[in-house]
């Protein structure tokens, strides 16, 4: 059976299937999220009249990288290439675009990967359980959205210093919201609240930092989307040089595990904030790169497959948020030779996406990559999620002028260097892996035996490649019981 799903409860599943039948809910499989060409025509017909953010059962099928935001149906993966006139490097930097997911961020997929297998197996009972979503931002938004569609009570936990947009939206969708002390890097405070909530058996904690459904979704959905984008630009000389991803909950970075099965020479680069360099130097602190979480190594991070760490200064990210979105910044980028059409799409990058671009620049300079190299990364959400941050910056620093734009272009792009970039040796990776012990074995109840088992590559292969087969079988069986597919 499954290493993730411990039991199948036929009675709970029967009741949940009846609820879904009443609500007109059909649940997509992982293979359909990977390839929406497999989505039934009846579902596609419904999607034509449904908005991307609508709390509508049909939108479960839009949990994919392949939403065509013009037709409302499906196409190729959404992506954006950052012009060399902006990056200043020869290598190409290309990112998957997350804005066109429901909720405007890709975390809705990770949340699906955690909740749905337990729902269709009967481990989670929507009649008596609450779905608790501990998060530093977009994950609890995705969890609240999935819960609203599936008729589950959602509890969102996130740090009180996150952007106001997140809190406003969560309340609008009907989630119960708990704000914990601190900022993005105050993950332990979130864990403490989870332990408090666990005292009530009605609360089911879907902790993205230790739920394997999170990286499993990215391995099986994000990884193939990256592969498809790369295939479309590949030539006989092209090399897939690197996959760059902020560690955060270590979900998205698992796409690199998938890509390495196809391109063994590719490097996986983990990105984090310089102000909280946990992987780089076992450091700690607070930072402003919202949503990437810190001060510990997630249980679901396959550290052995991580080749380098890039720590990015959050001040560079905040300055570039202004450069990419303020009129004076865009004017400078166009005058520097960047295509107007590309500059107009830079609002597809939120703060952590900018962090990924800077890490890609560091990687290209460190490995001396050339025009034949492609660095793939991810733009998890858009600047739309951070309009309040732009307003705060303007209030604190004054209007963004042409002089500000020139200084930012020079200081945060042209002068980006290989400082705070570390290529990991075998023992470096083992040392980072060992850090899991203090959070997960000593504090969160994991076992010594399993942390040892995680160093074995087969542990991760089985999780990522065999569990998804079980998940899809459970979803198929559940949909058959619902009777609407």
C-alpha cells in the first residue's frame, strides 16, 4: 500500500463521495494536471463560463501550468524568458509562470497534493475534520481555495507580517485565519501553533514542510512542464544547465529531482535570503522575500540532490520589484535595450521570483555559462500579490525616479556577483541533511530511522514515482463512486 496513505475508510469515502455528487465535484488526477489534454470534454465545456479564481468545481482542473488565460482552456506551459539585456549574462533564464493558476500562485497545486489523497481515501472526513494550512503565504491561500471547492473547513496559519492582500483574500473566501508572530522566517512559531491545534482531533494539519504530497506534485506536474518548455527551445547545442528554486517548503525544488532523471548533468540550485542563510551557513534571521520560509531544513527536501546554494540580498529583491513595475524603471530597461513586450510582462514576477532570477544570474556567473546554456526557474506568483509592498516602499522612500532606476539597474543587476554562492560537496550536503534532526526528530516527532533512510536515493524515487500511481488510482476509484465523471 502507500507510505503516505495509511488507511482507506470505505464509509467515510462513501459519505464524501455523496457530498461531492451533490456539489457536482469531479477530482482531476495527477496525470490530468500534468497533461490537460486528458481532461474530459464535458469539463472543458464547463470551464468556458468559469472565471480563473471562481470557487467552482471545474477550477480543480485548472490546477496545471497549462492554462490558456485567453481562451480559458488549455495550451502549453505558461513561461517567460528574461531578456539578456536585463540579466546581463549570456545564458538564457526562463521561468514557469504561476499567475495563471487559480489564486494566482502555484501553491494551489501543492495544497491539492496534500489534501486530495487523504480526502479520496477517507482519511480526511470533511464532515468532522478541519483542514489546517500552516504557511508563510501562498500555500494557505491554495489550501483555502481547494478546501472551499471541496467543501472542507479551512484554517489558515501565517505570520502576521505577511502582505495585507493575503489576509484580505483569505477572509473573503471564508477561511478561519490565525496570524502568528513574526515574518517569513518565523516558521517555528507556526509549528508551535500547529502543536496547539493538534490537541483537538478535529484538526488535520497539512504541513507543507513535512507533507510529501507537496514535492510529489511538483515532481510529477512541475518537472514535466519544465521539460516541455525546454524541449521547445532546444537545439543540438543547447544544454539544460540548472534548475533554480527557492527552498521554501522544498516542494518546487523537487522538480529538479525529476529533471535530473532526464538530464543527469543538470545542477539544482537552492535559493534563500542572505538575511537568513540557513543552508549557506546554518544562519538565521528575518527577511523580506515573502513566502520562502527559513530557519530550518524541510523534512521533504531531498538535500542529496541539491548541488548549490545561492543566498540573495532581500534589498536587491525589493529594489527590483520597483524597477520592474514603476514607470521610471520600465523606461530605463527599454532604453537599455530590453524588448518593450518583455518589460511589460515583468509584473508576472513576485518578490521570490525576482530572488530566483538573481540566483540564476549568480549560477551563470559562477559556472561561466554561455549562450548554449538554459537556466530554468519558476515565477511562483506575480507582483499583483505585492501591491501593498510597492505602496509602502513609495511612502517610505519617495517616488521611484530615473536616478533610482539607474542605481538599481547597476547595483542590483549589473553588479550581481558570485558572492554568497556555494557549490555543495558530498559532505556539505550531508551536513545540511543532518540539520533536519534538530527540527524534525527532536522537536516534531520524526524518527531517527527515517532521517537515516532519507539519505538513500531510492527513498525519494519510491515516494515520487510510485506513490503518484496509488494517488491516481484512489482518485479514479473515488470519481467512479461519485458517478459524475
